[in-house]
């Protein structure tokens, strides 16, 4: 099905939104659900390099540089997206300069991550592409100013800026997602709180398919270069270090290679 050039879009779980290598005329903003970004490896296999959630965007090269899609995007869950074309993007930049600054910071962070990655584990700065006949169907599109206002509101739900890639990180081996831990002394681990419009520093909602994680599941603390995990309040499904549930209120030290499990999501803590 062909999509209109801009406006709200509904996507079913498993559907490709854009495909690597194809031309495109719009970027996408995630309003609900989660999207995985895939990149072809040397042998042509596709690997998940990033999982995005509400407030995130992808496909920006189609507007900023008129370049072919440099990666693919596929819906992890049923999603609500907002397709943004040139007119919407221009309107958003003119009407909401603070949002433009936020987008530039995100793009700079993605570029930094891409430059820092080695050839064996690339992390592209954004996702793109899809034959128009495979694109999801768009709902009735509002005017460019209305779309710009809606996009600006959604982007403001991002919450704190994610930290830049550094020496410490959480790795979700099942999807290949890498969650950097750098530049802060405390990280809230949980899932996006749509009611309050607050996203934790480590948002596990996109990879928590069973919704097993609390909105404020745990905290990761950095003290004199050492990392600790703490569950301030008891949660339904618990927080585990190396398969042992930690006691509520207890601060547990972390070392590279430790397995962390928040609810049903298993991650590996790594340091350079």
C-alpha cells in the first residue's frame, strides 16, 4: 500500500516501514510502540543495531541530505507514527526552534556513536528506506503546521537526553541493542511513562515485549568510577545480578561481564 507523504501512520507488528538502499521523501517520529533499526552486514544478513521508542525519530537523511536509506526499520510492536515531509519539517524548525536544537543534539550523539563503533559492530546514525508499495498506510493527514505542532509535542516527551557512548554500557545480546552509560552519576532504569511524559535514562520498554519492567525499576549508580545497581523499591518481577535477585534497598557492585536481569529482560554489563 502506498503511504501519503505526511501525517499519522499505523504500522502492524513485524511490518517494514523503510528498507535500506531505497529512496525516501519523509522521516518518521514514533508516537507509540517500538521500532527496530536493522543494518546489512558484510554477508547481507540483517542485524538489529538500535531499538527506538516513543519520542524517537528515524529516516532523517531523506529530508536533511536527500540520500538513499542507509538502514531499514521494522515495527517491533503495533506502532503509531507521524510521517514528516519537507513542509512539516520546515514548519517545525521555524515554529519550534527548541525542538530543532534537541534534534541536532540527537543527530550529533548518533554520529558520535557511529564514529566510535568499529567495522565489526557498526552503529548507524539513523534508519531509512522502503519501496512505496510496502510502506504503511497513513491516516488522513492534517496541515503542515498541525503536523509540526504534533511532532514538536511528541519530541518533547523524550525526557533527559541519553548519555553519549562511553566506556560502560548495557548490551542486550538478543537484539544487539547497546545502551551506553557515560557522563552521569545515576541512571534510572525502567520504561517510558506515557502518562507523565517521562522516559528513564535506560528505557527498556522497546525490548521488554512482555511488559515485565516497572516504570522505575532500578537505578545504576556511579561512585568514584565504580558501578552499582540498586532497587530502591520492591518491584513485581525483581532485579537480578548473575541470576541472583538483589534485596530491595541493597547496593550491589557490578563488574564487566556481569549479567543483569530487569524483569524478563537480560542485559550484560560491559566496560572497556
